C-alpha cells in the first residue's frame, strides 16, 4: 500500500512540475498584474497627479454626463464608474467618431483630466486579457487558471511534509533553499491561492465552457443577459433626437431605492435619442456580492422603466464568487492581505520556475532545453517587472499633449519587457539576473522620486512603496554580485581509495 502511495505521489510531483512549467511565465504575468490591480484606483490617482478635485458621486457623474452630452453626441453609449473613497475621477468608456475611448473625467468639470493614461486599468486588463485580442487573451488566461488549479492540487498531494517543511528554511543550500522557499510561499497562504485560482476560473467559465449557455439560449445571448439583469432596460434607438433629462435626480432616486447605498456604475445608452435609457447600478464596495441591484430610467422623462434587486440563490452565489475574486469589498487591512497573498503566489511561481532548473543542474549538466529555460526565466521574470516600471516612467516623462498618449505608455511597457526578455536570453544567467534586477531597482527608485517630485502629499504612498521595493532589490542584487565574484566552491565527490 505504501508503494502505491509513493507511486501516486511521484505521478503528482511529475504533473505538478510540468503543469507549472508549461504556462509558468504566463501565470507569473497574470498573478503580478492581478496583485497590482488590487490597488487599481490608487495607481490611477498616482498616474494622474493633476487630478486633485473631488466631488460627491452623484455630482461627479452629473458633471461627466454634461460634458459627454456636448462632446460625444454621436456615441451609442456612455459607461461610467462613479468615484468613491479610493478614486476621485469618473472612469468613462464610450465611442466617438468610430473609436472606442477610455478616459478619466474630472469630477467637477466633467472634462478629461490633463494626463491621458489608462492608469491601473492597464494592469487590470493585462491580468485577464494578456494584451491579446478578444477572445484569445481571455481563453489563454482561463487555460492558465485551470493549469494553476491542477498545479496547486497536485502539489498538495505530492508533498508529504508540506506543513512541517513550512517552518524550515536552509539558506545557501542550492536546490534545498529554493525548495524551502517555494514550499513556504505556497503553504502560508494556500487557502488564498486555492480561492483566488478557483474564483478566477469561474469568472471566465462562460467563455471557456459556453456549452450550457448555447444549449439553453443558442445565439440569443441578449436573452441570457436580460434574465441575469432584469433591471437593465434595453431599447433600440428611436432615430429621433431628444435632449437627455438632468441625470442627478435619477441618481438620487436610485440611491433612495437602494436604501441609501451609494451608486456604483451608470450606463447611458442611446444618449441624445428619444429612446435613451439611464441604468444605475448599486455600488459593490460595501458587500461581497457583485452588482446586486440596478434600476433603469427613461433618459428623456426620468420615469422608472425597470428595477431589480437580486435575490435568486444561484445568481447570488455566483456574484459572491465573482466578488471574492475582484475584492472590491475589501477594506484596507483585508486588501493588503489580498496583496500579500497575491505577492506570495507570484513569488511561488517564480521560485518554482527557477527550482526546475536548479534541481536538474545539481543532478547533471543541463540539456539545451533547460539552458534555454534558465535564460528565459531571467528575461521573462525580469522583463515583466521592468515593463511595469517603464509604464510608470512613461507616465511621468511623456508630454501631456502627445496624441494617443495612453497607447504610447502601454507600448513603452511592452517594448521594455521585450528588450529585457531578449537581454535575458542573450546574457549568461549569472549576469542577467543581477543586471535586470539592478535595472529594476534603479527604475523603482527613479519612479518613486519622480512621484515625490510631481505628486501631492496624499499620493506619496505609492512612491514610498516604490522606494522600499528599490531598497529590497538593491540588497538582493548586492548579494548576487558578491556570489558572482566569489571563487567557485569545490565540487564534492566521493573520495577515491588509495592504491
């Protein structure tokens, strides 16, 4: 029986290693971007230092719709997110002149803020779209989440002393040190890792497993969405121009019907048309469940068209699962715990990728494939991190009046990651790791100092984090350089018997 158990563990260990390896770099990117997305509003505020005005959610959305009514008359819809205690601008997505735009609008004037940028939205989209066209990015993210779940479960089964080894760390022991670190990072927040992976997989289930939807609705997807959100009224354009009624009274009426809960998102469909519809969603910041209530108004008369508060058990269960993954409900301390869990999962993936190579190097000379993987690890991990920092540098250094400024920021991030990937592949790993991490430390320090110089005191939190990260990285690089200069350790082998 023990032989069977050991054989099963070996199979699970084999499966754990290969599943983690095949999409490990994609998972590292997803986990890093998702971890940063926990502070999407704070990143957005840091990247828009000129936007310091604040206003109540109702007043801010009313100002935004006033500006859009004058400057986006040809739009088919405005999709707005109201400010809250963490974000002070109105996030607006709308089409104009055949182009779909994403802008942050000033809460007082309603006009776009001076610094055009995607802000934290870039990391949020990168997390589940991977900067790939729809639906390929989301399909790849869904596959990676499935692989991550398999890797977690097989890792638990394969490890016999997983909890005891958590309390063990042996530094400077080669493979043993990497394994100790990998185990500790995985075990300490294992429940969080399982939760965040499973809930992420569920959020993309309609795309990766569409067969139940197809079986019940066929090609009539709008019928499914209508059943999911009965309070969202859908009307085709009437083709007759009509001014939009004042939005503020509708928003205040929605707050009253929500029991005093603040508004979250506001959709204005067919603006400027006689069939305009204004749909208001209750904020999901005060509860785990996502979008539990919505109400639609006639955009011309202000009359209520539809109203819905979600009470169906199955839908509420899904909303809770989705809300657990998004963590919009999380207060400050819990959000930092989410961040810590995400950072540990990201590091667990990185140490697992390194451990694969270290384990094989200590057994025998590395094969060509593993030598390529060793260089790819340095380039990919360092490239993702450097691309993220380059994104922050571009935000501060690009001219404010540059056309397509937000797209240029993203391009600089992607090209910086690509250059780092090539550099990691070209250099020996012993040189690539300290070089890339050293550049990352300098980049974090520089971005933090730029933040201190150009942001208000209230936005210095992120700059402090960047400087602290730079300090930690500089210590790691210093240790790597010392190890690089140290003479090679004598190879241990079995003593030969004297003749």
